C-alpha cells in the first residue's frame, strides 16, 4: 500500500542545510498497524508529514497504491489527502472558538455533503467514540482524553484508508492512554491502516511492526 524509496528531506537552518531524513526506505502493507520510534528530532514527525502529503520530500519516491505522491501537483496532493489520510496531530490541535460538533465537521466542508448527510456522519462518529454527550461542548471544557477523542473523530470523519497519529497518547494518563490505544486497535481490525509515532514502548508493542529512525534512516526494529 505504502512504499517509500530513498527518501530524503532537509531544512535550512540559517545558512546551513540540515538533513533530517536520508535514504529512508519503508513499506507498510494495507491493514497493518505500525509504530515509528526514534529520539526527539530524529525526523519522525517530518516523515509523518510527508506520508500525509503536508510536506514534500527533496528526492526519492513515495508510492501510495502505486501512485507516486511526490509527482502530484498541489491540487492532486490535496485530493489525495482528503480521500486517503486521517491525521491525529500531537496535542489534538482543536479550534477553541468552535464547539466539538464544528471541530469534527470541518473536513466535510471541503466535500459536497448536504447538512443532513453531515449530521448523520457526525452522529455515527460521535457514537463510535462514545462522545455523544460532548457534541455541543466548547473545547476548553474537555479533558485531555476527551480532546483526543474529538481529534480522532475529526481524523476519521472522511473514512480514510490510513490513520496517521503523532504521539496520540503523549500527554495522557495511563488509563486514558489505554482507551485511546484500544480505539486504534478497533479501527485497525475494521481494516484501517494505522501509523503511529510514539516514544511509548507499550504503544509500540501493540503494533504489528516497529520502525526506528536513527541518523536519518529508517530500520525495522527487532528489539533491544
């Protein structure tokens, strides 16, 4: 489903070029749940952003269902992202000025859904995540776990093929972490491909495979 070959990405830091990813090779099969680990600053989030079509690599190839995303123009990438990717950002990135319902519905505004269709999809997602009672709550009233559930709801509202999550349990207590991890496992069993960046070995161990980024390269993690 996903095949990355010789991927490289650098950023300018003043006059100096910082090579974050170099010759990354990675394959993820449809329906897998994989973890990506590595030290802070190793390029994990950069790799996620490339997978999501938010950042373009300098060179290499990124094939998604045999289509090279890096060769798409900006409109094609936007369509690819809308149809295929659900992204759960670190720290949820919810809009404080909108309530739960209007945070979740945002991705649907770029599609041709009627109001009744929007309401139906929202109701199904709220029920799936057990947050129906929060529908009209303001964001600042939510606990960390509730906010993360809302972020997940927003990510899956378009029924994406792939759910990408950047440290989705990093700021949560152990019980809430288990609840969120259980949700990802359920989505995976429903056929979703899940890619999680995490520092948490417990989260990583729940995945089918673990990849580790070190010195800009990505390797299959085989244990300590």
